[in-house]
C-alpha cells in the first residue's frame, strides 16, 4: 500500500512540479544569449541524471541504473548553460531519478521541464510598435505601456469608388491629427483572397489603376492601444473614352502593334525591338481559332530602304481563301491587278475574306473578323487585335497559334520571320540601337512616362527608338519621316487607348491634300483616287 501511494503522488504548480518526489520546473523562459541553469532532485534519490533535449533517454523507467557511472549518487543535480540559443538549448529537459528509502531497488521515475528560448518582447508579446514592453522571464509574461501625450484624430472611411483603367486615384485614411507619439499607418490590398501589405506608410495612398488594382484596400491606423480602420472598395468601370475631335468617333481599346519607320516594332505587349529589315516578314498570324477568331490569318510586311532608312513598303494579307496587298501610295493589289478603293470613309468588301478596306484617317484601314490593320501609305503601319477584351481582370496573353514579330515569338533559324528562302540574308536577330541608347534631337518627347497607361500597355517606347534610329550618325529626319513617325506614335496611342484618331499631327502638312498627294506620288496610284484634292 505504501508503494502504491508513493507512485500515485503528483503535485503541480505554475513554475515547478513534484512527480514521484522529483523537484523540477515545468517550464522555463530564457532570453537568447543569457546564462541559465536547470536543477532537479529528490529527497529519496540514490542516483540522478539530467538529460538535454537532444540526448537519448534510457529504454525503460524500471531499468536498474545503480551500476551506471553516468548517474551521480546525489539527491540533487544542477546543469549550467551559457549563451542560450534555440538550436542547442530549447526543448524538454528530462530528469531521471533512481529511488531508495523504502522503494524497491531498481525503481526509476522521470520528470520533464520545457525550456523556451525567446525574446519575450520581440517574439511573444502583443505590444504595439509604440509600446514600452517589460518582460518577466520568471513566468513568461510581459507588460505593455504607452504614454499618449497628444491623442490622434481619425475619421474612419468606408467608401466604394468606381475607377477606370489609367485613372489616378488617391485614397485618404481619414487622419486629421497624427498625435504624439505619431500614429502609424499600414495599408493592405486584397489579392487572390488574401491581404497583401503594401509599402506605403503615409496617411494617403496614390494609385494609377492598372490590371489587378481594383478590389478592397484597408488602412489601419494605430497609436498605442487605440486602432482605427478605413476601407475602400475600388470597382472597375469601362466608359466611353474621350475623343480628339467632335467629328471622329472613338473606338474600342485594342492591343496594338506599331511598325515604325527605321525598322522598329512596338509589340502588342508594348515592348519595342529594332531590326535590320531587308525582306518580307511575318508581322502577325493566327494559325487557328483558339482565341475566338473566325478565320486564320497572316499579315506580312515587306520592307525596303526609303529615304535612307528601313521602311514598311507593303502589307500583305492572307485571310480565309483570299489574299490582297496594300502597297506604298495606298495602292491595293488584288491577285495582281489594281483594286480601287471607294471614296474616303466608304468601306469596300474584299471577296472571300469577310474583310473590308477603306481609306480614312490618313490610312488604308483593313477591317477583318479577328484584327484590324492600318497603313499610312508610306513607311509605317499598325495591327490591332479584336476579341480580347472579355474580362476586366484578364491579362494580355497569347497562345501557341499566334506568331510573328508583333507577338515577339520565334521560329527556329527564322528569328526575323522572313518569308520564303532569301539565301540567309534575312537571318538577323534583334540588335541594339545604332545610337547606343542616346536620345537624339527631340526623341525624349516620345518617352512613355509622358503618356497615359492604357489597358493594353503604354505607348511611345517604339517611337523613342525610331526617332533615335532616324537620326543616327548625325542624320536629320526628312519631312516625310518626321510626319510618319509622329503620326505612327499618336495613332498607335489612340488605338491602344480607344480614343479617336488625332485631328492634326505635329510636323505634318496642315492641308491634308498636300500629304495625300505626296504619298500617292511615291507609289502606283489607282486611276480614281479615294480622296478629293
């Protein structure tokens, strides 16, 4: 009966325990780098040993250990440790005791103490950044104190706001007084079902709305133990874009690839590359219907040296069972014969293609089920994609069926997507600008930072490169080159942004007939011109 009573004896407290007559702490808090000790013992012990967290314990509590040299024949044991750290010292310490004085010889019992190595204020406390934290390592507790000399004033916000792509938005957390100590602000944005902490720590958050910037924003304002929260919900809204003039209608925003004078292509994703063109090249092609186009299409560009620089001489279109080409001077070649355009603004259907062509806005405009193309008739052009504006959150992505320079895709050795065998003379990769990145006269005016961020990217990156290339080695742009460059830049921005075509273009003739007649004089004009001059 005495043995049963002794084995059943258990006593616990917050800081220590008596288990089978073993004195040992239950939990101990230690600051990293400090000295600490662990002690255990028993008044009826005849041998005792303390095991560290990573040491192997005896296989059985009831194994006789009197003959083990590692067990000290004492009633109490202390172990001392310097420079406490988590890897070496954190965990459960086990005290194994061999009992005597009335207990059967060979009986052993064990007890454990958990050591937690942590900076209580830094790792465990819930004190705010303005609080003074006072730790107590005897019981693992802490106190937080914060003296407010001047209390903050905040008017909490709960706002739902409609926004548009490219719009600049300022969110105000509602702080009228920061107080002392100064109130702190934390901004978060809900992304993918989780809040992401933003880098902004001021009382207002400024945004230029792009893809993924809509949704919930939360500002948390804290001063000592007081906390306020302001919430903003930004919802995307698509409205009719503004027009450059009253007499020209706005159009849908479209991903647009611009072919600039001097061999620069600004891709659909707004990145720009410089090429040394000498042949015909695939600008854009959709080989099947995976993106919703009703007919596969190919658009080739043919380049030559015009006024001393690489220039777009023609755009060739293969759509469905039809093929046609728009050449310099706005001459349309249909199966080897002249195919006259209707009068300005009046589209003409192209047989077998579901496309139409019209002369308008200083361009020959090709309108097909999956795309539109625009040729300025002299040295520059654009290709815009349809059927991609389906969801406000959709990113601009393309499938494997969409190829060509405008998509930035490659095709084995034909990295310039040349058409047909050319004896290797077109096997040229993109290369650095001849001007070495220096801005020539006036080229900084095309910097994309001066242009609005549209849904389908910035505009102007290609214009800057083209401007530099046109003025390499001290060259000066010809009047036609300067007009074509400025027109390609402004017209490309209008296509990307969905705004109307520019009513006038810098460096171009004020009288449109002067430009029209100059352009058709560079090619083989149709018998009846599509404009009245």
